[in-house]
C-alpha cells in the first residue's frame, strides 16, 4: 500500500473494508458509503481565500471552533479504542494510510487535489491516443 497518494490509499482501504463489511453482513451499506464519499470530498477540499484578512479576534474564534472539533474527534476515537480492542488494532495497523490524510496542511491538500486533476488529464490523453489509432 505504499504506492499512490495518501488520500488514494485511504479511500482504497476504506472501500476494501466497506466491501468486507457488506459481504460479511450480506447488506449494502448505503449510508456508510455516502459518509465515505463525503469524507473524500472533505479531505481534498482546499479552504477558500478570504477576500479580507481576518482580525486577531476572528482568528482566535476560528481556532476555538477547530479545537472543539478536534476535541470531539479525540473523544470519539478514545472511547472507541477503550471499548473495542479490534478498533485499536485496525487504527494502529492502518495509521500509515489515514494519518497523512487527516493531518495534511493546505499545501498538501492542494497536492491531493492537483493529483486528482492530473489523473483526469492522463485519462483524457489516453482516450485521445486510443481514438487517433
């Protein structure tokens, strides 16, 4: 799993896990699939540039909101780890795949997004080559 961009690796992993769950339960997990797709959009989202610079107070407010979100996620992960050893094993065993994606800074997210555009460009070029043959 060392090949590819970190976000691609994460979503390959999630897709594989989802397929395993669906085959084991013999149920299509529509809601989980849509959450994974939403997560995919979120991790490649690049923050828009503000038309006006934020004041120190606005920056502090935004940081407070982000800190609260991080605390919520930390609490969810901690409780899941404490209640289920399989969750701990799964998260530990796959950290090299998901950690780079969720900790990516803006520049790294731009690279993820650029890599998605590059893939589309390559596919278009490949299709043009096939059509001209």
